[in-house]
C-alpha cells in the first residue's frame, strides 16, 4: 500500500494513519495489542520521517545528551550519569542516511572531504558529527539537547547550585554593566548560565549575541540582534567567523555584546570590544579555574597577535571585571564554584580577588554537601556599582 502512494506528499498525521492501516492489513484475522501497535507505528514513522532510533531519546525530557559511537553503540546522559542503551541502527548505511538527513536539515554538507560538522536541530539542540574514516568505528554523532523549559536562577537555587546571596550579587554585576566571563569544563553548564545571567540585562538595552551555533535564549530584550557564524562551503569559501561578527557588531550600536564561547584568536576582538566602551559584555570559555581562564585568554590572544605578554595581561586586566567558574563535582552535580574579581597586573601576573568560593562540607547518600560561601576579601573596584547607583557592594 505504501509503495502506491508518495510518502513525501503526506504530513506526519496522514502517514501515521497509513502505517496503522498497513499494520492492520498485515495482521488480518489476528489480534494485536494497542501498545504493540503504537510502538510499531512510532518505529516506522521515526524511521521514515525522523531520526530513527534516536527519536525516542530526543523526545525523552530526562535525556540531556545523546552519543552515537558507530551503529551499535548508543549512549545517553541522564541526570549527569552516562549509560549505554540497547538501541542500535540496523546498518552502517542507515546511520549514514541519518547523518545526511541531519546535515541537509541544517543546510550543511558533510562528506569525506568535509568529515566534521557542527549543526543544530530545529529545536536548537546542538549536534557534532564526525564521519569515517576519521571516526574509525563509523560515524559519530553527539547531540547536546536543547531544554524545553529554560533554566532559571531560582531553579539553580532550588537544586543547590548557587546561594540566594551569590545570585543577588551576580544580578548586581550584570545590571551595573561589569564585563563577565564564565569558565568551566565541558558540560559544566556555561551556556545555560550565560542564558540565566542575560535575563538580568535591562529591557531597554540593545544586545548583539554572537555564537558558533545559536543556543542562547534571551527572551526579555526586545532590541536584540542574533548573529551566527558560518562554516566555509565545499570550495572552502564564504566562511563567516566569530571574529568577523564581533567586528561587525561594533558598528551596530550595541549596549552589550554577548559571545557564546571564546576558543581562538577571537579573544583579541572580544577584549578590544570590552575595552572600547561596551561594558556589560558577557562570554564563556573552557578552563579548569579562574586562574586557568586568565592563562587561556593569554594563549588565545597570542595565537592571533604577536605582542608582548605584558601588554596582553594589561588588556585582560582592563577588559574583564569578573570570572564565574562552574564545575561538576564527583556526584555529577553542577555548581557555581568560584566568583572572582579580576584585579590589576602585579609583578607580571593578573591578580584574582575571590569573592565567593564553594566550600565542601561532607557527603551524604552519595551527594556532596556544601555551599558557595562569601570570602573575607573586599571588592577592590566599586566604580561600576557606584555609577549604577548600587551601593550595597
């Protein structure tokens, strides 16, 4: 029956009914339970229209990451714990078809000449694809799912990731237009936290967001421009980099520039923007601590510009006001571990003044006990607070 009808002409509801009719014909004279019938319909629909065996994982709200290591090994992350599923693709060719379906859905190309691809699904979920022979055991797909309900600061407080006092301090930092960097390892929640902080930006400001793959969900700002980098085409032309977008953003009259992640010589342009009147800018970067974030920024700047290290450190000291460090503890929970003020350059080093630090207090039922504590250190630079009329800090 399916062969006599063009499947492409049907929408999902029509195709679902058609599949149900086919199952009924194939089981003529035999009973088929409703649960089994629904399972068969979903399997066939996912295979024909969606992402095959991955679809049920994408529709499971508890799954935060999906990892495909070839056709036979599919892993998921749920509540911070990685486990293997019993799902498999029927063949390597079927997995290759899904890869091409994902790429075409994002208007991108992935093949032997361009075996690595970053793209996003329609719901915003971020996907990385690496093809064989680069991936020895077959195509690798990694999907970072896009949450349906955005995380909020209140939710972070509910799960113990941050204290109310520290949250109020961060709100004051954003409103007083301090330049903030969020550091942490992979999966620490940097982009999520950047989203949360952006909600404190006053509604009357003009914001430019710049990302490799658009993930930010800034909902409360009407005057917002969202820019996304573009990879080169098959001929290696027409790429638009984060650096290009930052330079263009400076001509768009932004009050603030929000960059999803700094991972290369883009650091030069981001520091320049922060140092040329665009206070209140936000960004993220991979690092193991605030001190490592400073060192990484130095390295990234030197990758794109041959200048004395002393000049680089002075630029960092002048541009960045605070570094917020996130991390995952051994119980897989995500926490704000450190909030540090970036100080002056003394004896050739950028000083960090720790304002809040996570103090571990023990362990109970496999969960780490502790909280983000205010240190005894005084805030060194209060100028932006005072200019904004905030006198509590």
